[in-house]
């Protein structure tokens, strides 16, 4: 979790002090306002305890599982709670290729700014279900590059929407996303069977999509707004 520090010039600090907006030390030196505390996993999870279902039915966590996972809606976001399967598609790398992943595809639904597929091994991203009668992510104002907060074991990872999966299965993220959260990222045997919360922020867009730093910066801001507004 990155903290964004605020800086003030001496002139602006003096002006704020004169206006009575900044406290001063005994020596009269203006002190900057305190840093905003980062949003914690518990803060976000507390806002998604109740599901207002927006999907027309429920999703499977894999092809053989029962359909038990609804997509839920809340002001400014959609969310679901599921497992995490590993998406290793996109650019071929040492960890993501035909030899490491039995289901490897050299494409992702959304591409980098240079037109190439995303790089699952290094870019944290989540996968949304394909458009179906159950739910249409596009109609929910979600698209490639939308920001997601992924929560597992009291950790938050900010990621982007990077790929589209089957229309009846939910709960998937990139190799890099799993690795960052301490989940086994092996595309053939890894993942986790439960305990992952996905919060996707509506009408958000990371540019360029491959910038994780931009995803973190925007994600932190949107998460704070989500916690404060809901």
C-alpha cells in the first residue's frame, strides 16, 4: 500500500498559517496536515457484507461446481466473493506459456497501449465473466482497465480488469495478482478455493492499462471514496 505524501512550500505554509488553517509549533513553524490513513482490508470488507444482487442468477467457480456466486452492486462499485483461479494468458513468459499452462492462450481480451496482449506474469489483473444473460459487465460500466480491489487474508491488491473468461464462471486473476497476494500462482495447480473478494469500481479507467503504479494510485483514491460514501 503506497502512501502519497503531501508537500507544502514555505510560502503556502505561511499563508495557511496566517489563515489559521495550519497548526504551528512553539517556534512558529507551520506544520503540514496529517497524512490520510490508507484504507484497510477490514474497511472495504465492512462495506460489502450485504449483497444487493444485480446479476440475473449466479455463477460457478469452476465448470463442475454449483452456481452459488452472485454479482452484487453498491454505489460506485460491483463486487463478488469467490475463489481464485490463475489466468496465465497473454504474452509468453517463463512462467506463462504452453508448457506451464495447459489452457494457455497467447491473447487477452484487453491490450497494452502498444497493442500487445497483457503480461500475466507481471501485471496484476482480474478476469470478468463473458457477457451473458446472467450479467453484462459492460452494462455495469466496467471495461478493460477498470480498477479492482482484490482482498485476500487481510491484504488489498489494486489491479485492473484485464481479461474476459467464460460466461458461466467467476473468480479468476492473473499470475502476478495471485503471487502478490501470497496465493500459489501456478496456472496448472495453483489458486485458492475460496476467501477472495473482488471489488470493481464503476466508470474507472487506468491509463495506460499496463501501469500498476497508476492502478494503485487510482485504486487508493476510489477505495477511500467508496468507504466514505457507502
